C-alpha cells in the first residue's frame, strides 16, 4: 500500500485501520534493518529531514534522527535556543524558511496544541506532529501499537489500562484514538480531576472505553498497564494535592502489578519520573517493555518516513 497520498501526519486519525496496519507491517521490515550489523539502506538518499523542536525531547528527536540516517536521508536539527525564533521570528516564518531551503519534511514538536495543524495549512512541506501541547503524539501511538502487537500478537480485545494524568497527556489522547480504532478495551484510571470525561461520552470516536476510579480494580484484568507522567509543565494548580500524595495512591508498584494478569506488560511513553507514577523495580523489571518501546520507535519512524517520502515503487533493502 502506498501512503504517499497522506501528506501530513497530524494525529493518528489521519490514518485508517488498514493504513495503521500497513505501517506496523513495514516496521517489522525496518526492525530487521535496524538489527543489521551495517544498518543503512539508500531508500531516502537525497531527502532532507528537518526536526524543529520547541520543547525538550530525548526519545522522539533522536529516534527520528536515527530513523532518517539509517534510510540515508540528511538531517537538520534546529535548536530553538540558537534559532531566529529567539529574535522574534514567527513559527510560520521559521517554517517558510525551512521550506525555502528545499527540506522534504518537517518534524515538529510545539507546546501549543494545534501548531502542526496551522503549519500543515500554510506550508507546502509535509509536517509530522512529534507532540503538540496536550493534544496529540501520533508516532508514540504507532510505536505503542507495534510494541503491543509484537508482544501480545494482537491489539483487538486486549485490556489496556492508562493510569494518571490523562487530561494533559498527548500520548493518552492519541492512544485512546488508536487503541479504540483497533478494537482494544481501554480503562482510564487516576484522580477524577485528571480524567477528561469527554472520552467516556457516547462518541463514535471513542469505543470500548471506561473510567475505573479504583487502581486495584482497574489493573485486575489488564494485559497492558501504561502509567503516564504527571504533566506539571501543562497544569495549572489545583489538580493534585502534591506528587507524594499522588504517588501513594496511583504509583504502579510491584504490589499493584501482582494483582493483574501473570503476563501483564508495562509500557511507559517516557520520560519517567520513577517513584512517582512508576516504581523503579517495575520500570526496569521483567514485565517492562519500556526499553523495547524506544527501539521499536526507530523502526516505526523509519516505516513512517519511508511511506511519506519514498518515491520508488519497491523498497530497496540492500545495504
Ligand atoms: N515519549 C516522548 O515523547 O519522549 P520525549 O519527550 O523524550 O521525546
């Protein structure tokens, strides 16, 4: 299947179920390349990829850079601190400047929800949303889907429990769309003040989703538990008494994990605050897929860049 008609990736709902599965299938091929001794193929030779991050990132930025370099693309990372944004240049003018140097794709992270949508309307260069405010993080969803499919063999009918700050989490928002579309059963759990009840309404976008206020009940039949970081940088005051109180009630500890299924898997999009939303022994324990998520992120982003930029009819997998 050719996804090149999809000019931008703004959120996971840009893709149909079939298109998502196509990316997950292509990611398997990319994983084989990622595991080679010489991990380099010529697929995107001559293409230029620009990362434009207005917020800190470790995983997403280096993962896109690694993915692009393995596919032989050239990568320009723009450091906002050293760019002309600091001299008052607008986001649009920055992007139009990147367009003028003949970049082939722009990967943007921005603190304002909707910023990638604004750019997609006003720029000729394809845009990938690498996280916008508390709104969306579609490539995180793709790698989470891939990780679960790879470990559980399926996504349909699995029980996934997302715990914590759903309200401000762009990962949660994209994952609710993604897992709902692919038929998983989603349980949201956390302080009532951090649960957006719009997801629980009778909206056709959000299927098989419920709120469970008790963490012990929520995890009982879980196949996957995904604690989320408290997004203090996005919260106004008043949602939580303090992080210690939060941790006492909502931290995913080995005691909590022991209530759920024997083969439950633990995912976390990162960055983690160990001891707050997840204990260190769970984060680095045998049920944790957190490191695997990061590796899978490279393969998934390779598949995505390939689908959006490759112009050859067949994938050249030779070194
Ligand atoms: N998951 C994620 O987006 O991590 P970074 O903020 O490190 O990119």
